[in-house]
């Protein structure tokens, strides 16, 4: 989301910037790679030539997916019988949940939905599995503001990508789908507006 929480001077936070990638062990790198490209819109990218095992790297939305071919079918979890929203999962922010549902139905994919409510604000959630049984969530989680539980425990600073987006005057207005920088700009503006409201 681009929000950096910085420990105060007495803290010992690591110099982290963002989530770079998630890595999954797969029964078939080819099948899983096809899924992440066709269902989620990821793009295959070049892997370092020093990696001497079968795999694939994909990238989009500011995050990488690294797929690794398993040595044995027993190394990979069995496909869950039910979709359980409480399972471990990776979540993607989305601007049109209904379009995602339509696409999943067209592909014959099973999914579960959930609705989260906080103070009259609603978040739509959509859960489904990849070919290896790893859970994926699609949501509009930016509806709920991100509010640190302890304002004294951290300082919020604007990440460089936010500053760069502001400098290039990217507009988040209009009905067209937002790119990552525009989405990040809108989310940061909402966060700071909410923080100001709380402080008053």
C-alpha cells in the first residue's frame, strides 16, 4: 500500500521498503504460471541464470510471484476441499469486484465471498485457490482507513513513490481503472485525511 511506519528513535525497525515477492512451491510451474498470467494478469519476467532449478518469475502490481517446481507431489499441499477465508492467503486490491466475479465464473472457477463492516464502511472480499491450493483474496480493502493503534509508537512518513506520484501530478479522478501509482496516491490521501480527522 505504500504506507511506511517508522519506529521512533528508541525503536529498532529494520530498513525495509516494501514487499518484493511471494514464493510458491508448485506441482506444475507451467500450469501455475498460466494461471497467474491468465487469471491475475501477471507477466513472465527473466529469472537469474544462476538459478539451476525449474521455476518461473512473474511480476505485476508492484509485486513478484516466484514459482518453484516441487521435487515430489508430496511436497505440495493437497487442494483444500473447501475455500476457507481464514486460511493463509495473499490479497490483491481491486477497483471492480463484480468484474472479477464475472471473469471467475466464465473460467468455471469456484470462489467464496465475504463482507467486512467497520463503522458503516464495507469491504467486499473474494476468495479462491490457485492450481496448487494457495488462497488468493481480491478485495476493496482501501475502503477502511489504515489507522495505527498507537500513534506514539510510530511516525508515518510518505514513501518516495507517493512523493514521485505527487510531483508528476497523477490524477486519481475519473472512472477509468487506476494504475498502481494513482491507487497509492488515493490511498495515501485517504490515510492522511483520516489521521487529521482523528487528531481533531
